[in-house]
C-alpha cells in the first residue's frame, strides 16, 4: 500500500480494522485494489428525478474506464441530486444540504480523489462547494446540454420559451392548445437546458474556474465526445492524486476573475453570482458581489444565446465552442490562473476559432459592448442588488416609478390580473419575502409575469424588484437578490404601494424615495411578516436559522470555509 495515500489509513496494515475495511469491499473489488492504488470516487448526481442528469450513469462508466486505465480504483458514490424543475419549494433550498451531504460523505469514506458529475442547475455548484470544503483532488465533468428541439419549424429554447410562450397565451397571441402542444417538443434529448441558463452557465464557469478538463464544457450530452472526455477525466483524476492537486492548491482569486469575465462574455445566469460567492467562501477567497461589477461590467457580450439572444448551446458548440469565446477576451483573462491540468487556462485558447460569427460575435463587433452584471446600491438595497443589463430593456435602465408591492408570491398571483389593480407600464413591481430566509431558499420568482391588462396593451417589460432570484433562462428588467432581504429586516420590508422608487443602472443606484425619518418610523405590516417562512423543524429550520444573505452566496454560516479531509476516529 502506498502509505502516502489517504485511503491507506483505512486499508493498510494487518490489524482488525484494516481487515474490516478491505474484506467488505472485496465484493467486486480485487485484492490488488488495496495495494497502493488511488481510490477515486465518482460523485454521481444521476437520478430519475433529476432528468437533466439521468444520463450521468453512462458518463460514469467512461470515467471508470479512464480511472482503471490509469491504475486507480473507481468507486461510484450517488450523492444528493436536485432536479431544478421538480423539487419544491425551490432547488436552492437544498443546494447547501447537497453540498454538506456530499462533503461529509467524501470525507467519511476511504477515497483519495473525486470526479464530480453534475449538470442541472444546483448540481455543479453543490459539488464544487463540497469539494472545496473537503479539499481532496477533484475534477468536474459537466453532463452537457440537450440537443435543440423544434416546434412549428422553430427552435425551442428550454426555459426561456416556456416564459415567452406562456406570456403569449396570456396576451391572447397564442392558443392554449398550441401552447400545450409545444410541451412535447421542448426537451429533445438527454442533457440539461440548452439555453444560457444556470446549468449551461455553471458548466462553462466551472471550466473558466479551471475545474473541468479544458475544452469539455458545452459538449452536448448525447455527443460522443462527452464520453471521450469523461474517460480522459478519469485518467486525469488519478494523476491529480499523484500530483496532490487539490482545490486549495490551484483555485485563487485569479480563477474567480476568469470565471467572472467568462460569465459576462457568455451572458450567463445571475445565479452564478450566488454560486461563485458560495464556492469562494468555502475556499476562503475574498470574493465580493462588487467584484462581479468591477471585473465583469465592461466585458462585451459575445454569445448570442437565449435568453439574452437567439441561439442555443448546440449552436455554440458548432460555432467554435467556449474556447472561441474565451480567446476573444483573452486579454481580459488572468494568465496566472491554472486549470486542473496544472497549465494556465489561457494556454488552451490558441487553436480556438469562431466558425459562425452570428452565434459567437468577434470582439470587434460584440452583441453588447458591456454585458456584465451590475451591482446596485442605495436606500432600497444597502447590501447591494444585482441586475443583468444584457437581459433587460435599455429604455428601463434609468427609471422612476411608483411601487406596486406584493407581500408574497401568493399575494402576487391573487392580485396581478385583477382588472382594478392600480398599475401601469411605469409602475415598479416589488415582490418581497422571497430571500434566502423569507421563502426559504430564495426561489426564482423575481421575474414576475406582467399584468394581463398591460400585456394586452403590448407591454412586454417593466421594472421589477425582488429579494429572490430569477431563473437563468428568464429575461426582463429585473432587480434581484436585494440585500438585506425583507425577512432579514431590509428596507424592502418597509416599501408601501405608491412610494416612488428610482433606479439608475448607469449610476448603480436603487433608491426608495422616502425620507429617512419617515422610513425609520415605519414597521413592516402584519401581512408582510405573515409572508415570511417560519419553519419549526428539519432542514428548513436549520436553513432559516443559519443562511447568509445573497451577498455571501446564501451559504449556511457554519459551512463557510473548509474542514479538510482529516477524520481522526475509527468506528469499531
Ligand atoms: Fe435542469 Fe434546466 S431544468 S438544467
Ligand atoms: Mg433554474
């Protein structure tokens, strides 16, 4: 047994405990497995209830082949999996639980390294949070996007077109029958959502961070090259153990710098902000929400994908892939940031080419000159709020209007289509009680559908403000992640219908135009407080008691940082 391996603490020696550890593993694992071979876990989020990840068991087989080939022992470890569309009240409530459970199982078991198989929105973030906190050699295989489905001869973007088509129905422009008919065309194949939603974003951002085999992210799920790269990743995992390359040895602030540049250039999901902040928190890297604005704001938008643009992930791959995008912004990347291979990210970009400038715009002709996420501050968001200008309406980016306030998403649904609701196109829709504590879990409800009566007038966007999140596939002039959230006592809890709110994105301001003395005299009304979650037991209770605000990645306070991989005690 190679005594430098962590797993040798379980397997080496002649005593009773080593006997127990080996003997029970012999079912299918040969005796030679315990003689100095790295034990590599494959943290697999495949699940029938996470349809976007259901194919990962086949991917795991390719990873296993690579691990064996390189002399390691592959050990598949099913971990908590979150199906974004299925899990209630919101998959985000369970992200930290998935991260905690995965972290603990990686630590508790006799493994030397891990390959992380994720896809659907929360799965890659939770795996990376876990890997950062246990700090074992780890590499991600993103499961890849699905192929493009079509309806009536046109491509359907999953997520984005659900929002779009449902608004068309409410506006009377599409029949209910046609809407339902489109349902069977939405998901064409295995894989995660094919828009630049959170899943696509996190796969690409994970590669920009350096945690994916360079060139792999964005490969569609049914593409043979995914399995080839999965096999290669299995080999790499064994090498990582030999070279002792752990998250703490190569992930730096520079890695996050590159992730933020990439996030802006691809027009990625706003959810990446909370996920990257949470991952950085696990690594002890001082990343703040303002870094997203400072590093990303001036980065041009180069990728013409829904929701900000037109195409889908399959097109991005055909047009040259993620590296073609990164090559255009190479000068903005930090050349010191290393990838999982030990070489810098920028070293992989030489051969990249744009094959279709409609999908990947060249730097000289960007889709938008400055695409990054903007961080707004002011009397309505002292801790900051974010907006994705590339998905917003330019004419609304500087706007002043009267608030129409909703105390919960249920309150919103009950009143939004009331013909007597006093609201017009200039109003600012405010939804509260949707932050990490308030809901709990910070659901993707911030992109409130517009009132039917305004849709019928042809209005398609309005300013919306919320302490929740927005689906990465959604669009609109939506201010998100307002911090502190209402349930944590933020000024959002004190807004009244009719108050004037001003938003000035170029100046990065978000203000409630109520005099400070008047605001100080207000208290949240009973209906507002009634909208906040108040769980009595279980994970929800633990979560509400310990969750941090969005500016800290909505992690739990006691999960920030790392405990490493040490376990000192034995069970027998
Ligand atoms: Fe799984 Fe969109 S629902 S990635
Ligand atoms: Mg989502």
